[in-house]
C-alpha cells in the first residue's frame, strides 16, 4: 500500500469511511454508535454476569482455569475498537455504580479516536514471575504490507488459582496486556477488508500471530 | 439477612441450655468452645470479680517451634490437649508438664499450617492435619489409632478447623476458599474413621439452593470453606457449621445470586448430614466476609432459646432459635461503605479483608445475661480490575489481590451486648487486633487476649479491667477455664505468628493462670 501524502489525509479518510463495509471500525463514533455502546455496556453490568466479549474475541482457550502445559500463557485475545472500548468503559462505570456524563464520553472518544487496541489476557508460567507482563511487547499490526507498531501497557498482576488436570492447585499471576495502535494517519488500515495480522512477543520472546479482518468489527 | 427455611423440617427445639451441654463435669472445658452449645460459659466461680486482680501465671509450656498458635485448649480430668502444626500435646493442666506428644508426618502438601485444636470422645483425641487428614489418637497414651484423608490437599483444601465429636461421630470440614476449593463438611466414625456422610456447603445440581448460583459453573470453585469449629444441639441432633466466603472472593459477577450456603450458619441433621435450615449473614458476599466462627446457643433472659453469631462482616446477630426470627443485629466494629461497589481507583471499606469477627465467636454469660464478642477494626482498599477471562467473558474483581489494609494497622474491640435488645452494655477498644477466644464465668469474670500480648480479665458486667499480663506474644487462640483438684485455672495461647500477628509475635506458648 502506498503512503498517502499528509495533505490528502482528510480526503483519504473520507474516502475510506465511505467505502467501509457496514461493520467497519468507526474511527469517530456516531451518536447512534455511542448510544448503542453505552447501552450495551450498561445492560451487561445490570445482568451482573460479566462482560461478554462476543464477536470481538479473536482467540480464547476453552478452559482458563486448568493448566495442562506451563508453556501456555495466553488465555484470550480480544479486538478493542473505539466502539468496543466505549462499551467496556460503560460496563465498568455501571459496575462501579458511577455515571457516565456526556463530558466523560467526549473525553473518552477523543482519547480513543482512530485507535485500535488488542487486549491480551495472560497468566504467568510460575508463581515466582510476578513481573512477567513487563516482557510482553513488539506488538505489530500488518495489513496489506502496511505495518504499525503498538504502545504496550499492562494491568497490575493478580495472583489467582489454576488447576492441573489431576486437580492440584497452582498459583499464577494473571493480568491483561493491551497493545494500542494509533490509526489516525491510516484510516484505510482501520477499514481494510484484506486480512490483517496482529503479532506480539510474549515473556519468553515467543512470537504469537493472529489473523483478523478489521472490516468485521464495528 | 434471614432467608426462608429450606424444606419443611422445623427444629423442635429442646435445647439443653442453662447447663453445659457438653461437659460431664463443670471442671472441664471439653471442646473448642467449651460445650456443644458453644456459649463459652463456665459455671466455675472460684475466680471472681473481687479476687481476679490476684491472678498470676502458674506455669507455661513452650512449643519450641514457630508458626501459628491458634489452638483452642481442651481440658478433661486434669489433662489439657493442645495442637501445633503437626504435633499434639497432652499436658498436665496444673503444671504444664508434657504427658505425651504425638507428631504426625504429613505425606501430602501442607495446605494449612494453622491448627485450631482437638475434639475428645470415648478416650480418643481427634484433630486435622496440615495435609488434610483426620487422625484419632489414644487420649491415654498418645498413640495414633487411625488416620484417614479428608481431602486432597494438593488442591489447597485443608483441615485447620477443630473437629467436633458426638455420639460416635467426628465432624470436620475443609477450608480453602481463596484457592477455589468447594467446601464440604463430613462425619466420620469415631471408632475407625469410616466416612459416614458429606454435606457440600456449595449448593449445586439438584441441591436446594442451587438456583442461588446464577452461573452454575462457578459452583466448581465456589468457596464455602469451614475453618474454625462447629456447634451442636444434642437435644435435636443439630450440627451448626459456619461457612466461609464464596469464591472467587471479589469477582461477584462471576457468581451472580446469593451463593448459598456461603457466609452462612448452616444447621444440619447431625446423624445424616441433611440440611435443616440456614441463616445467611451476607448474601452474595464480595468482601471476603466469611461466617468464620460457630454460633453460641443459650437460653436468654426471656427464657427462650437464642442463638448468637457473627462473621467478618462485623455484625453480631441474635436470632430466636426456634423461629429463626431476628432478635437483634449489632455492629461490633467499624462498618463503612459496606455496600459501595469496587472502583478502579480503589474502594475503601470496613471491615477489611482481615476485619470483623474472625475464628473465635461470641460467648454468653448466663450470670450477666450479656453476649461478648471480639472483633478486628481494620479497613481495606480493593481496586477493581479486569481479572479473569472465562469462556468469552471477562470478569472484574480485585486488581490488587486481597486488597491493601490501612497502613496505620488495625485495632480491636471487645463488645458486650444485651442480645434481646441489641443495646451495647460496654466496649473495650484495644490497640491491637482482638481475635482470641472470649470466655466468661459464673464468677462474673471475662477472660480474653490481645494480639499485642496481653492476657486480660474483665469484670463481665461493666468492662472494668481486673487483671492484665503481657505474655510477650500475640494471643490469637482459645481461652479456656477449668478446675483441677478444686482449684480454678485459666489457659491462654500466646505467640501466634500469622498474617494477624502484625502487632504480636513471640513463639507459641501455653500460659496457665490461677489465684
């Protein structure tokens, strides 16, 4: 894909948005999308049954309580579009019993405009490795030969119980590593119909790759 | 919160109250709480409110090891039985001299180092072990008679509780809610350790109460451990089990519903293990507010049988034993933002995860008509985080583990309450945590201890300090009183080293006091 001159970016953005499939990522959410995301998030909180990742789940293991192989450290990967992130934000605030004002929403949308987050649920390979998430990195999003690098952040690790197949208990640190891609200067990437690849390296330097079609996601 | 009876079984109460329903002699202290009824009341009167200032230590027994010291001394016919991590000691109750000791060798992972004591029946001493076994020891010789596994400790389950024994049966359950253990209570044959029945403290499948788990999968790791001891009404063959918090502790959305029978007092048919009724202190708990301690059964000043109990939520409940109607509900420590949801910035709440009433519960004085209970006053801050992925969902919970306790440390309360009115008669605010047993006597004296090391004797009527002795170690175990050869003694367990001994320390030591 050829680079688009900066002066033509607004035009390119408009063109890209105009040609996106119906379920394409919206770099700037419409009022209807904002209302829908907030409504969905609040409804999930009201049900009190956790946050349903739904179609945004890119990868997930079937049983995240049992560990049969200590080489397994990735539990799930989710695609965090501006719509999905607002939905999750609304879910968290509703869970906390806090309001989401129009001002808060606008601020959130500004921070997430034309961004894409890949959310990776992970656990450590041993109880001793509390800092394991600090070694995750090298997040790349490659679509049509156009690659982007991600900013990486992670939650504080939390110690929790896992089980071996024989029922014995294991303690492992778990948390969420987020790879954040800034797509402001490449709206075409955000709406690319072509398959994209998300890759990153784990705490041992192992490379993980996941194919995705960004056009699938709102 | 009172919830309806399950089924139609009503307890035709003929509670043998007013006397020590456990003891063959008023000179003995025959179980974790002194009696089956668990009222922690002794009819001994030699030490009274006039002479208690003349108490002094008469002997001490040093374990010679470090670790938790949470055992509840049990005394019968001049012999005191106490436990360490793996060793059981029979001591001369007058001199603290060792008559025998039995050291168990764990064969599996040690899931708990604390042990809260023994049960006695038919010449046998029963205790749990660090690797979740139940053993029987000959009370005369210290020889191990039988040894049976209660659970596989490799899953984190443990038998830290003091068992209770009655009519040929030994009752003990498993704990480990923080490890995702699914709690249960079991009865074993006192003769040979044969398993007689099992009751799951987590309702699932066709169990009554299963519908209170909105996510049935959550019952697999539901918590509901039981880790202190039990109570019993011999007249109705009813076993009382305090049940701990649901798991995961703070991810409430993973387990929508009331989550029976967690954070509850459960009443079981002691012969069959069938559920009779329950009282849930905290429906849908998300603060780690176990019902940790067994209840106290007593006949109130109105002549009616009553039951008092309290948990880590810091509230002392008294209910009518026959109808289960709430009689009084009294906060016995600081309660703050108990219903406030967790936030990502952190939610400060009280009691914290190490707050409220811990493993030693209330006592009732038939002499002064008051209920007494110790409690911890220590708040925590839990930060909400996205902590668990399960089958296409993510769940919020504590993003900072068990939370952060207030940096200035905790304090403690000893509270005396009129159970019929809920009126607080008096309170004592301790500089350290109050987790030790509370024992009250017909002499009008209340004995307890503090994690700062003090053994205390209070005037049970008004809270006046009658005697205080610093043992040099955190007091977090049982306090018992008994008589040998016509002389009354009081025993305190000092030197607890565990997460609660922030202001304590020392090494496990038994102190015996007398006039």
